[in-house]
C-alpha cells in the first residue's frame, strides 16, 4: 500500500523560527510513527542559513513540493504563508486537515490520540 505524503503547513516567521521548525519536526515524527511520509517545508530554514534566498524563492520551493503531496496538515497559529499553502492545496484538490487527530481519524482506524 502506498504511503500518503503529508505536507505540514504552519507558521514560520511569527514567533521563534527555531521553535516553529521544531514544531513541524515533532509533527513529522508523529506522522512517521503512524506510517505516513511527511514533508517538512520548514527544514529549508537550515538550507537558508547556509545559502540564503529571498522569501519568494522558499515559498515557490514549498509550493512545488506541496503539489506533489497527497494531503496538507495545518498546525500552529496564524500564518499568511500557511494560508496561501491551504489555498493552493484546495486549488489542486489536496485535502486539508486542521490538526493531526482529524487526519488520523480520516485515514486510520487505529491510531494514537494526539492532543495537537
């Protein structure tokens, strides 16, 4: 059976960017535990540290990956970038889930109940 590729959308620049990256990594770990293949766009944070690019370059990078994913998981607080990613997901008929539990309820019968 094909593993679903899950794009994680969340804030990056609102608040501490390092904590925002860690949050996506934490969700990715949970998704991997449940048998999904997560995509963590905020890992580009580390690429940007070594090779800085304009915001729009990173946004287009993320959107290219988003279009190849099966589902979008929206987590965290307000984020204009994440809202744009949701809009693009919907335009491309990619299902959007607000929180990990609704995603797992939809795709899995047996799953761990996560609070976020």
